[in-house]
C-alpha cells in the first residue's frame, strides 16, 4: 500500500521564484554542513519563503529573505562537532561557543562577495525584540525584518525536528511555545540593572505578527495533509470494496460443487487480484486494508481537531 506523501515545507513557492538559478552558489555552501544542519537550513528557508508570501512581502524581498534563511546557520561550519552534535544539553561554556555561529557566519559572508548581501541571515536570526537575544542584544526595530522572520521559522523548525513529528497532530503544542516567545519575559526594574530594557519590557522575543502568520501557514499545511490522507482513504476504500468482492467469489468457489464453477469463481478472483494477492492471503490483506483505513481516518479526525485548537490560539 503506497503511503500518502506531504511536506511541512512545501517547495512549490520556492520553485515559483526560480531560486535554483539565483541561489546555486549559496546552496553549494550548505553542502559543507552536516546533514542535519543542512536539512534544517533548507526547512527554515522554505518556511521563511512562505511566511514572506503570507506577510505580503514583495518578490525581491522574499527572494532576499529566503537566501538569508538558507545561510542563517552557515557559521556552524566552525563549531566543533562535539558541541554541534551533542545530544545532551550544552554546558554554559559550550553554549557560549555555539552562540558564536552567528558572528562566524556573518564574518564568512562578509569575506565572500557572493555571500555578503545575505550576511543579515547569520547575524540577526537569534536576536530578540526585548533585547535578550544574541550576539548584539538588539531590540525591536533595530533588528532587521528579515532577522525577525527567520527567527520564527528557525524556532518552529527546531522544535518540530526535535520532537520528530510525523504528522501535524500535536503541533499546536509547538505553536503554544512560540506564543510564549511573544510574551514579555523581563520585569522592568527602573532603579536596577534592567533599566536599559525598561522600554522593551512589554515585548517578548518574537514578533507576534509573524507568529500569527505562522499559524496560517501551519493550518494550510494541515489542510494539505488532510487532502493527501483523504486521497489515500479513497484508494483504500476502493481496495476494500475490491477485496470484499474477491472474498465473495472465494466463498462461492468454496461452496461450488462442480470444478467448472470453482474454476469460474477462481478466475473472477484473479481478474481482480493485484500483484502479491492470492486466494490464500485475501482475508489477511483485506484486514490490513481495513486497519490502514481506520488508522488514517483517525488521523484525519485528529487533524481537524488540531485545526480547531490552533484557530482558538491567541497571540
């Protein structure tokens, strides 16, 4: 049974910008990254492109922002594998080294004339509106818009990849984490050390407008997954009907008294049979199709519930 295919980061929009031509050199840079970081960069770029479209950015900015996103983690080339690929939580010292991928990526881009226009991607994607980000601790409008967009795409993909979602079921929990990123995380202390953050005290780390736009992208992705799964259900339904008819022929064949009638019904079975299906395994295959149908039907029901949950979320 062929499984339905869907992609959290549908590349259709990327193709519409003909980025394969404008990005060939930039994409070659990703080949030097480890497979997980490269895949993450590709995911973030695809998601960034879609966010730009949903935010009604013009074509030129969308192309620029997408390339910045492809390159946002290029600085991880210079991070020791023992830290970059460490499965456990990083120590404070290791995290300080990891944080350097932003400035290292920026410096790499600035030294290369073909990468220089997109140096904002590596430099700004970990900055936070409330000034708690890095490497510069910038606040609000001092953070370029491309950096704000890539930050949301980066956070989303990092959580989704870590949790290894195979479906959008439960994805609302990820969005709730991103909602928390838009909420204030600093309590103003006008007489203390946080005075420099007082004006940003009502801000969270991420731009709420971009996070809200992400909801629309995710809902569309869920709709796409539902469509793929429903199409698969239709295929399963047709096969269940076909196998049911074959089982009827088998029952009649077993009850037939003459060899002629037995042969007639057996021929009917093999006319409907697909490769690998025989008289002996019909019941098993029929049951497998029913179980597959019930599983996919439950997935669709849960996906519709997920959409309802997401639509009720507020940023």
